[in-house]
């Protein structure tokens, strides 16, 4: 089951974050995300937290053609990787974007993160730009990926 994170989940999120990225975001970053109106941090539990997705929902307004989903991070506990947890969280975030009228989704990913890139490509993302030396700790490039979102369809029954 996918549910919103709470302050009580921050330690579990930070543990997964620490196992997943070269430089983990501090716990305070996720604490701040929980307070932002446009930010979402959603979890999958089984029964403990096994994965999370941090993303922003930017609603359409009169100045933009459509809203946007911006994926900041998706991570799965090392013991639960390769089981579709990340893909389920990604699909959930994209559905949340469609529900508010978002027409595109964006993200940055390390050029070397082949498993994540493959997951994003399966979800319809394509590379549209390379940010050279984007990651400060090691100078690795980031791929900027974009997916166009189709509206949610209603069941005709």
C-alpha cells in the first residue's frame, strides 16, 4: 500500500536514502518536504517502510500550458530492490500528476544509474538534456528526462 509519509517515518526514509545515494540528503530536507504544500513524500510499507518517492506536484495555472510532476528521488531498501517497488511509486506519482491536470513529468538522474534510467524509460521518459558535471561530489553528469502525461481515463461503465 502506498501512503503519505509522516514525521514518524523520517528515520526509515533517511536509512533508505543513506543506502541509496552517494550523498544522502539530510533528514531535515525530508522534514522540510513534508511541510511544503506542493511536495509529496509517499511510502510503500511491508509492514515497515521499504521504499519512498519524493516529488512535487505543480498545478497548472493561467501562465502555463499544464502542470508538472517533478520527481526528486525514488529509493528502495537494498533488501527489496528489483521487486517493482520503485516502479509502483513512480506510477503513483505520475497518476497524482495526471489527477491535477499535469501534462509532463521531469527528473534528473545520474548518467551511471542504469537501473533507474531503464525504469524511467519503461514509464515513458526520454532524455532531453545532459547537465554536465551536475553532481558536486564527483562531477558526474545528470540526464534530464521528460515524459508527457496523458490524462487519466475514466472507466466507460
